[in-house]
C-alpha cells in the first residue's frame, strides 16, 4: 500500500512536469493522443468472447482460465471448442458443432460433472466396480480434490 502511494505521487508529479525533450507536459500530450486510440475494452471483449479450442487431456479434462473442467472420456485426445456464455458465468463445450458439456465457472481447481466423474472412474480405475461402489468412492475419497482447489465438496 505504501509503495502504491509513492508510485502514484511520483506519476502525478512527472505527468504534470514539462519534458526537457519537447517542453510539454505528458498529461497535455495524452489529452491530444488519446483520441487516436481504440478502446481496450473492445479488444478484451473480443478475446474473451471468442471461441477457443482445447485438446481433451488423458484425465478427460480441459483447462480454461487456469481451472479444469470435465468432459466425457469419449473425447480424450480430441479437439473441442469452448464458448463462454454471454453473461460470462459459464462455458459451453462443443465437439464438431454439438454441445457436449456446460460448466459454471468457479474458483475450484477441478470441476467435475457428476456423469463425467462416474464415466471417468468407470473407464479406467474402477472398470470392474458397481455404480454403488463408484458412488461410495466418489463421496469418501474424491473430496480431497476440492479441498486442494476450492473448498467445497464435489457433487455426486
């Protein structure tokens, strides 16, 4: 906080002093030059609203904004498209033009859809287990991932 105050005071002072090279104040030059700049908001909106592609990992996850979101194991190794919703609160995941998953954006590191979670376990680790055994395992053992990356229990 103290460093921010020092930097802000220095910037304010320097922006109101005449430059030795052109004998003008930076704040006055900015008033003239800013009319020629395009809004940064346009560029940011275009970036965040654009379709992004990801390859589905061996863990049946895709990464978006430093968080991971599940998809069905059927898409492992395939390229999918991610489209943020217009309100910016969720992502929709598409494969070859068809929506295959939708996730709310969260602050949790790992975000599993309950159906994906069961399919992921059934496809590999627990291929020989019943649904009841998989549900028991998910409830008792996988909540550790939420504690690492977000704090709330995983949905069943």
